[in-house]
């Protein structure tokens, strides 16, 4: 079976993403499959999932919305609108000062902004988060979730930086031009921060920063991996940079069997198991989307090859 045929045998969410991004078909959103199952778990009284806003991980409102956003839920759906507004009310107030001496974590602030922007919600608090992001960019070009912790980190975090970049892109798609010039100046510095590391290597000794950063994971949660960075770069149509090549080579090696595995599962509660087999349609979709843009010749070879799927 060819990879695209295998993807099209998956959940309606995977079928939708495959048609839109790999087959380049005009598709109409349908509330089916995983998305419908998430909606069925929504508590209309509390406007939450999992009985909480940010926790318990990974069934809380925040992380359920993150999954729905990646699945490209219809952003104007009443449930998404209610839940993301509730999230914003709980997670961003007093211009981010959530305790007497503590600001909201930068990574959390960015993810919230991305979710709200995806929902096309016009709210001055989005601009407050932009102010917060711009004010606390590190000299190395990125951001660190715990910038104001007692330890006072001096370097940026890949986890936080990718969340900020994704959120700023969601804000751009909403056509919010607040501090546009300053954002346009800040973003390339963050790109370079990631690229200097060749997406997953230490600038100091060129060792892999963490083995998880060189493997696929879905859902990504708040975690960074090199392929999340490549997917972001693909989404903004970033031209190929030679420093991406090693991560692309990993994809090509993994795709020799016709699919990408599920990867590491992070401890925590889940609403339900998204995929039952070792082979992951979500991760395979992600890999093919990256290859289609950055290595179209290899992409064509992969999608025309017959593989055996369990």
C-alpha cells in the first residue's frame, strides 16, 4: 500500500489533513472522528475539559484545545469559542502578573495567544501578550519560559521559542498588525536561534541537546522536537537552509519503512488513545508534509512506493 492510501484509511481528521496538505484538494471541514469525540467530552456547564483549565495534563482545557487546533477544528464552533474564551480569562489577567511576584510562564502565555488567535477572537489581552513577548526576548534571539524565575536563566529554550513563533504566526494569520514592525524584527532572530542549533544540537559541543528532540512525537504538548520546527518553517514557507538537512535526513531514514512511529508518550492522563498501532498516521503526515516542501523529489519517491502496514 502507498503511504497516502494508508493515511486515507485513517480517522476523518487524518483524511482531512491529507487531502488539504498532501493531495491539495479543496476540502470542507466536517465535525467527525477525533474532533467529535473531543466535543462529546466537553462539559457545557463549566466550559472545560478534564475538570480544569491547565491541569490535569493532558486532559485539561488548554491541552485539549491544543489538539483540536492542530486537527484544524472549525475555529468559530461554539464549543471552541466558549472554551478558549474561558481559557483566556483564567490564564491571562493583570497584564500577566498572576501572583505578587510572578508572571505567567512565557511558554504558556504564547500557547494561549496562539489558541485565542486561532479562534479569531479580538481582545486587547492578545496585544498585552505581544507586549510581554517582545519585552522578554533574550539576546540569543529566543525566549525562556522561566525568564523571571529565581535562577534567572541566561539562555533561551527551544521549547518556549517554538511556542512563541507558532503563536506569532497565528496572530499574523488573524491579521493583527499591532507592533507589526517590532514583531517582524524579532522573529528572524528566533529563526536563527533554532537554525544555529541545527534544530537539535548544542552550539557549544554539537551534541544532541536531548534525544527526544531528534524524534517525532504526537501530540507534541508543549514539547519541542526538530520536526515541530521544520513543520513551522514549512508553514511559513521558509526557504531551505542547509542547517535543516540533518533533521530532514532523519525523516528520510525513518520513512524507509513507509511510516513514522508514534514516538515517546509523555506521562499523564489522556481522553482516549489516538492511535492503536506502532505506526503513527499523525507523525507520518507531519513527515510527508515536511518532505513535500523541502525535498519534493524524495517525497515523490516515498509516496509512489508500496509498503507493508500492519
